[in-house]
C-alpha cells in the first residue's frame, strides 16, 4: 500500500518518540532503529481509515515488535560471549528521548538499562511506558491486551526489581562532565590512590567485548582491584601500542563517561555510575558492534 503525504509526515513526527521507546525497551540503538522501521512497514500496510488515534496505534505496533525482539533476545543472551551491557549513546542523541523529569533521565542510564535485563518482557514494557513516558495503566493494558490490574502488578514488580539494584545519584550534564574529567585525571595520574579515593569501596567493574575484542568475562569487585586495572589499561606504554589514542571525558546516557578513541574510532566507553559513596560501578563497553553509532556522532561533534 502506498502512503499519502499526510500519513508519511505523521509517522515522521512520531519517529523520535518511537525510537526513544524502542531504545529503552531493547537497550540497543541499532535494534531500536530496526524496530521503528518494522513499525513503519506495519503502518504502511494498515487500513488508516479505521485508525482513530495514530499515535496510540503506532505505539502499540512498536510495542509488539519490541516484545518479539525481547523474547528472541533472551535466547541470544544465553549464547552471548561474556557479559552483556547496553549500547551507549552520546549526549544529544535523539535515542535518549525526553529528559524533562528525573524518571525519564534515569530510565535511559546505563545502570538502569542494565538492571532492566532482569525484567520479563511485559514488565519491561510496562515500566518504560509508565515510568518514562507517562502512559496510564489503562492505555498500557490496551496495548498489551492485559487487564489494568495486571499492568499495575507488573509495574510494581518492575519498580521493585530496578530499585533493589539502584543507588545512583542524579547529576546534571555539567556535573557529569566534571566527574568524568576528575576521573580521567585520576586514571591518567599513573597512581592508583587517586582512583581509589573516587571509587566506592565495593565498586564493581563489568566489561562487554561481545567476543569480538578481549574483555574480562566476570565482574571485577573492589576499589583497589579496579584502580589497578584501570591504571594498567590507560598506561601510556599500553595505549602507545594501539596507534593514535585519545581518552576523553564525555557525557553518555546522561552520566559521566570516558571515551577511548583510536585512530578516530571510539574503541571503548567507560560509563561511571555515581552514588553518594563514590563511583559504584564502571561499565566498560568495547564491543565494536555497539560503538558504531556513537563513533559517527563523536566524529560529527
């Protein structure tokens, strides 16, 4: 079916919101783009005369596409090499979507996206639509073909799961950059002590290489162990072997991060989870497949 100009424009006006929902649901910008494209194909084939509320129709169609992807993703995770972490996105990327409320900002943090992997597909959909986009339980129930009370139960369970593993402190973009710059200076100092002071005593470091690049397959625990690891990772003699390397402070998914850029390509993103006790988690993303979009945006910025 050929779409008219009005239908195409209506979809394009919704694209940014659909991508932001899909990214939160899937934890991957690439998968989110694919989900939105699949939704467009469904929109193209739909009988528009019988669609009363296009935005609700598009959200429901996207949700169904993402639910299918989440179900298959669970099977893929079982064969994933090493630890799985979400795809990081740079500040200003439209995948981040609305950021007016604390809930919207938090729902796209690397820490919360990682925690949401513990949720069932339905719990994740209900949590994202309610927490980040303000949909009512009745609206969500209609999208998922569930009862309103069932959606409320799913939401309560999802919030409990996420809250149980979360203790981060919200920081604005300026504070995030200052923290990243301070952490970078400590990491490049050649001494472990400045890093130990910034890390929480029970800090955890998780690395995702996806089997494509070497990465530790089990979490590293403890401020001293992580500080020694980072000192070795960012030692000049180590980076000199890689080519033209730069390490930069940045804001990624709303939080402080360090970017390792090798010959103009982002080769690693170190996202820092900040709590009242210091940096409680270091999420190191090195899987090249999850850094392509960020590399393109970094080059333009």
